[in-house]
């Protein structure tokens, strides 16, 4: 539970031009993990005690916050974030907020998992950001209501202790708690505004649910699949290829720069567990003049296993969903898609089911992280 970078104090007042010109940020070591609070994974801000100036739902919007200096409404300046009213003290003699005063928002993660890092982004909140923030987590099965989450019998674990933050900055925190969580409680002390919340971590699926599904996408982000590495991330993250939704525009997928050599590009994945794969889907939606020309898919079993091609190099069409049934199931723990020579794909789906060993490892990890 350590702040990686510390930004404190006001940012300079906005003076025109690029509003991000004086934005304070850093390279955080945990951002290669999936954002468990991604709205596109199904995350949501289900309650907040106050959202007078700006709505709580803005916290999870994809993309960075926008700023329009001329945008005002009947309540005041309209901000792209979550902003509460100014707190006041109990009397004229004590007009200041009490030491424990704070505002809060409840966040349902899009996929339960282990949190590795959190970014509380105060972009454009230059003099109206919170003095400090804290983040707590809990694990509650099903779809609990805000009232159920706030009940006295719900146990909350501190992921980020009360820590000073800066205005117009990406405030990053590494998290070391080894537990599976489903919901967060974000607090700002005593009041103010936060533009975005990002919660980076590893998805830990419910093995009972996966067993009930039977055959499913064993590389999907929401099931616990993840990208380990990729040859090129110039235009967009490789993690886009295992999102649960369909691509809606060109940058919703993975696109590489144009190659001027004789090589090719690739992504390497770790599956949810050792699995038996029976079908492959490669989608090039919205990649029309820049889709990959050909693609192949390989798997290996274990970190030290040998790669085995399960889909030979196959011609791809632009803006098309390609589906392939394998002649026989392939067993593996890792997968790799190779594209030739460059370009992009929007989604990769590998349909199958965990082996007996894979299912046992999933169940053991779930027990370890839920207690």
C-alpha cells in the first residue's frame, strides 16, 4: 500500500491553450494489468453520498477527462468527473469541515479480481480537488444493493490509506492486498472532485460459474485471460482484443505501425487455466484498410512448453468476423496470435473448457483469495 508517485497541492489556474499542458503524471508499474473498473467490462458507480456539481458515473468513463472552460450550468461549472459540494462546519465559530468529514462513492468492479494498483485522476480539478483520498474494498457475492454493501456486517479492507493528493494530476497507488474483491468504496476527504478512477488488477473468475458455462472463451478478459506481451503497441493496447464487447470503432481493437522489414507482429496470451480449445474466432471489425493480411494461432502447455500451431496461416478479410472449428481440440495454457505482416485485429476468441487440472487450479486459487 505505497504511493508510487506523490503529487500534492494546487495546479496552476487554467490560462488557455492545451488544458493538459501542465498535467502531472508518471509511468506507473501496474498499468499493464486490466482495468477492473472499466465500464466496458460491466463496472458501475452504484451510489454516492453527493454529486451536486458533477455525476458519479463520470468516474469510469473510458478515455481521459475533457475540459471546456465555457461550459457552465445552473449549478455552476460543469466538470467531466465526480464533484461534490463544499462541506461546511457546524457553526460560525467552527465553519471548517470536521477531521473525519468525507464524501464517498461505491464502485462495482466489472470483473472481480486482485487489485494491483489504483489511479485517482484529478485532471482539470485544479483548486477544487480533495485534500486526500482513500480506497476500501470488499467481496460480496451476487448483485448487492448499496444498502447491503453499507450494512454493519460487511467487512471492508483498506487498499489505499488516507493519502494527500494533488490537483490536475494522476495520483497512483500500488496495492499489495492478496484478496479477491468485487466492490470498492472511494472516499475523498473532505470534499471536491475526481475526474477518473482506474483499478488495475488480475481477474479472478468464479470457478462454479465457469463450470456451469461449460464451453466459453478461455482467453476472455472477464474470465481471467490476459495479455502477457505483444510485438507492437503503437496505436492501441493488445488487451483490447480480449474485451467482452464487439469493437465499435477502429481504435477499439489492436493495430500496429506499418512494417518496413520482413518481420511480422504478434500477441501472446495466458489463458484462464489449462484448457481444451475447440474453436477460434478472429474479428477484424472496423479495420478496413489496415487489417492484418493473414493470421495464425498457436498454443503451448506450460511456461516451458513448445508452441504448436492450431490454426495455420489464414487469409483475413477486412471488417469481417472469421470463425474456425478446429479438426481436433488443442490443450494449452498459453496462446499466441501471429499476424502477417502487420495491421490489426479487433478481437480474438478461443472457445473451449478447462481441463480437469485447469479446473482444479482455478478452484484452488479462488479459495486462496476469498478465504
